[in-house]
C-alpha cells in the first residue's frame, strides 16, 4: 500500500465512527508538577490520565482482527475529558500488524433520459416501502432486523421488490431506529419531555422519496473496463449505466475489494458511494510526537511550528451567515433559487480547508518520523455554556472533522496517532509542568508564574499535548494485555 496521504473520503449520511477497546493505563509521574495546586478531585480529572485510541474514517470503522482478542472494557477515569470505554490501546507485540480500513469512493453516474426515469421510479418505490415498514416497526414496537423481517418481507416481495432490495429496506429501517435511540440516549434531541424529543418519539421515522438506498454485490455489479454498472430496478435489471470518477478513485475500485454502496441523487446528479476495503500502511516506531492544539481563532497549532490561522475562515462564515439571512428575508423566488444554489457551499469550503490542514500535519509527521498526538474533545459542546451570540461560532467549529481527516490520512501513511486528555493543557507550563489558571495571561499569551517561561498560548498547549502523546505511547509499549481479556 503506497504511503500517499492525498486520499479524499466522502462520508455517507448516517454512518458513524466506531471505536472499541480499552483505556490506556494512567501514567503517574510522567509529567512532574502537572497538577500542582489542585484539589484531589481536580487531580483525578487532570491530564495525568492518558488515552490511546485507534480510529478510522468518519464513515466506517477500521477493523483489525489481530487485535480483537486483546479488546477489554475499562471504565476509565471519570469527570471532564474522560473517554471511558471507547478507547483502545495495544501491546507491543502486535503493533506492526497489518490492519484494514474502509474508505468511501464516490463516482458520478451518467444515465440517459430513460435510465433517469427508471432510477427515479426505483428510488421512489423503495422509499415508499421503507415508510410502510417503518410504520409497522413503530406500531408493533419491533425494531430488530430478524423480527421485522418476519412481519414485512412477504409484503415487500408481493409489492414487486426484489429479495435483496427487500432485505436492504428492512435493514435500513432498523438502522434508522437504532440511530434515533442512540441520539435520544446521548441527549441530542433534548431532555425527556422536550418538544423536539416528544416529536421524534411520537411518530414513525419517515424517509424522503429520493433518499439514498443501499446496494451490494448481489444486485449491483461493475464493468470497470467499460466504465458501466448494472443494477436492480423496479423494471428489472438495468445494464450499461455509464459512470465517471477521478483516476485515483477508479484505480481503487479496480484494485481493492468493494463492499456495500449507496445510490443517491443530489442536486440533480446521480451518485454512487462505494465502500472500498484497503490495507493500512504498516506503522513505524515514532521518534517523538507532534502535538496538535485545535481551536477557533487558530484552527490548528502544531508543536512542530505549523499554525493554521482561523481568521479568514471565521470572516468567511460571518459573510455567509449575513448573506443567507439577507436572502431568507427577501422571500422571493429568485432569492430561494440563490439559496438553493449556495446550499452546502460553506460546508465544502470548510471541508477543503480541513483537508489541506490535515495533509500538511500528516506529511510533516511522516517526513520527520514522528507520530501525531490529538486532544480528545468529545462532549465539549454539551459542557461549554456560552451566550447566544457565541453559540454559532462554537457549533460551527469543525474540530471533529479535522481530527478524523488527520486520523484517516495518518492510517494510510502509517503514521501513529494517539488521543490524549486535553484537561489543563492551556494552563500547564510545557517547560516545568507548573499548572495555574493565572499562567494564561490572555487568549494568545502564556507566561509561567513559576519559571517565567513565555510563549504563545496555543504553541505551549501543543507542546503539552505532544508530551502527553509520548507518555501514552510509552505506556502502551510497555504494557502487556493478557490474551482473552
């Protein structure tokens, strides 16, 4: 597998980054003085508990069968910054094992007028049946695939749906209810009794008539030499649908094993998003770690010296917000056309910036033989309380997307990545380890009240993150996890 880090994932709606494994052991004493002048409960929440996580793309989970027998559950430290049971850390014996990961390759279909008509009727019919299955699942409170199949499969077949398409409809509905349950449990739909949560729980899930639908090798096939596909439709098997894509994506389709794919229509274009199973590059033993501090004013600050300022992006977002508000206030047909034409423009711009930043960081780590240490910011939106004018800035902060881009590019390049607890990294001196809230003189200035060390605050934090990355890597290397734990 080449170590090129220029891959571009295109996530599918509703997919999730799955992680499992165990929490890395705490490493007391590795950073002397890191929790000075803190009460005992604060010490337990401080950065002395480190975590090593192995992640994958934003869309699919990385699978590594060699490590499955080492997975173990550990509740981990509680309190702010704790990651609990979703982290994985590895013994030294298997660190060089070859793992595989799934990436998403997106190709554009170029159907003729007749093929477009058939595809439209197929998506419409499939999603109508999905809505009927969803009503059955809701009315009878049957959300498991096997049980729901017994209730709905025969009806789907009688409605003219193919056997494999019927299976995908049932699975699609079950997955939607699993996602809804997870969102409710995580509090994403508000507290119990809130209007939004009651609305979501009081009616069956519905699908748009043009929603994406999954296919697999049983009802969709590729003719890569001709650059055409053949797939099941409501009018039978339709062949010779041409497609196009970048040279890199087409090469991946030809070289690696293909998995499930989604047929979708977006902005008048027909797209096929295909999962491709590719091997990760073998990870090397790093000589050190590059700490990456993520923020809003500075999108990313690396301990190696690289800094991605967020001033231009923040100004761009403000202009887009003002423009959208202006167009929405007009309520004319022309304004609505402009709003539709500009849909997702800001998201594409942000995504491109995050790709450039992540590529720069991974390339620097690969060139210098170092790993990458990232801060675990999970749950920050729920913990932080801001005034209303500041909430837009916080909730448009795409730190998770940037972190996932860094991780998947690092996996393809063989660069080790660890996640660490970010607690007190902005208050702790990277030279002497003294921690005090008053060390942070201003947003961008850090001056240690113990040793006098002065540095840009984000740079100092990135050095602390790098040190914690070294500590957790060494702790994982020296550990031995019993087989079958």
